[in-house]
């Protein structure tokens, strides 16, 4: 039974139980398209998941828990970026805030004071 595009769930990240099903179905020798139908996802989702979490050495097979941990770490790292990486700019902004400058004033003056 083939699912149509409209029958697939809207995009959201794979859950741990879906990754476990992928691992089990791979062990059973199922193809990517069979796995996709079984978990109700597109074949490209399954393909990307396997490619993204393929071990460097072929001795180790796809591991659902390792893949889920890597996914969570990736989501965390995507939002954990430092906004003001330049220490001079950070110091300038901190000084201006301490003396009562508004964000608008600081943004307006920074190009003049720190070109």
C-alpha cells in the first residue's frame, strides 16, 4: 500500500520510537521505501536519517539511540549561538547599558563610536 503525499504527517522531527522502528526494520532486511511506509514517513526522510547517522565504519550499523542523541544535540547547538561574539562590541554595549542608554540609542551610535 503506497501512501500519497497528502497522507504523510506534516513535517516534524523523528521521534525515538520511530528511529527504533527504523533500526528494527533495517535488521529485518526491509528497504528504505518499505520502512517509510511502515512508519508513515516519506522515503526521503528515511534516506536522510540513514545518511545523516551512518557510522564511519561499516562494522557498526544504524543505532536509534545514538541517532536520537545526535539529533537532540544538533537541535541544541542550533539555538545556542553566541549573539555578540566580538568582545569589543560586547563591552561597548555593556558600558552603554550601564549608563542608561536605550537599545535604539546604542544601535544608532555604535557605527559612529565603533566603526
